[in-house]
């Protein structure tokens, strides 16, 4: 059948360009928030409920405006397709985080968010550690190497910052993410049972994964 008889579907043709990763700028905040609030809804729904998008957009914008440079974005054919955040001991959220969140989402939601997110707060970061706190890829862009490209770039950035290892927490139920991390050189270093996590995030266990990236 001639292809011009196929009706237009409105669905963009898949393209083959490789993901392009770059440091995020403040104008990326809305797109990053859309991707993370969707990809990480198991985390941000319990924390921020219906205000997840607004709350996240504000938090991302704060991070980007602070100049800490923790976010990287990946583009596929000019569209934002994924984002990752690198935290270090030097770049923890500054003073005024709770106040700014309250201004954006109201006191009740902000209080709930602080409480819920504190359940996920990693141990204080060591000087040699780069910590991946957020990684998300838009659903329509998955399995095209976006996360792998973001992890490569974040590793390079952590190495340039003098870090010797990358760490992250992943829930035991998240098979795609565990496959991604194992395939990119991370290994489990600690497993925690997580009764509160089962209640709040529907995840019964959480795994600390680590990758040595250089140094001593
Ligand atoms: C996990 C996630 C980030 C992967 O993003 P992605 O861009 O689709 O991943 P990539 O295309 O770079 O995949 C790299 C490798 O990871 C593994 N992988 C990725 N998704 C997988 C899946 N659904 N099932 C099994 N393995 C998977 C594969 O080994 C894959 O290599 P392959 O495609 O050559 O087989 C994405 O599914 C996502 O955003 N999930 C929701 C958010 C999340 O869980 N974030 C991590 C929190 S710790």
C-alpha cells in the first residue's frame, strides 16, 4: 500500500539523533519539573500532592538560580527529554528552602512535603561523594539512551569536581532503574528495609548504590 494513504496520526516519527546533554539554565525549570513530577511521581505525589508541579518547578528554579549547577538536562531533537541532579557536600539546599516552598505551595503542603522528603534525605554527604538525587526521563523518550547519557555526563562533572564516587538511593521495586545502574557500573552497597517507605511510597526496601569514579 502506498505510504501516502496512511492517515496522519499526529504522533511524531521516532528520530535517531543521540541525546545531547548540557547544564540546565533557569529557563529549563518548567520542563524539568514536568519530567520529574511525572517520572518521580511516587516520590513527589506523597510529598506535594496536587501541587507537585508548581512545588517542583520552584525548587528546581531555586537550585538553578543559586548557581550550584546541579542539574543537567538531555535533549532529543531539541526537546527536553530528561534531567539529572548532582548534589555534593558543598551544594546542599541553602537557608530559606522551607520559607520559599511555603510561599509557593502553602503552609500545609510545604509542611507535609518537608516531612515526606525528610524520609528520603540521604545521610550527610561525604567530601568525596557526588550524590544523584533525581533522575527522570520523559516517558516517550525512554529506551533511547537518555538516562545513560545523563549518567555519563554527571559522572564527568563529579570527577571534575574532584569526587571519587557517585551514590544514589533506589527503591527495591524499581527494576528499570536498577537495571540501568547495574549496567552503568553501580553496585549495591547497602540495603535497608523501609516500613515507612511501604506506607508512604509503596516501596518496601531501599538500596544504596555506588560507583567508584576515580581518585583514591
Ligand atoms: C529508569 C529511567 C531513568 C531509564 O531511562 P531511559 O532513558 O529509558 O534509559 P536508557 O535508554 O538510557 O537505558 C539504558 C539501559 O538501562 C536499562 N533499562 C532502562 N529502562 C529499562 C527497563 N524499562 N527495563 C529494563 N531495563 C531497562 C537497560 O539496560 C538499558 O539499555 P538498553 O536499552 O540498551 O537495553 C526511566 O525509566 C525513568 O525515568 N524512570 C522513572 C524515574 C526513575 O525511576 N528514576 C530513577 C530513580 S532512582
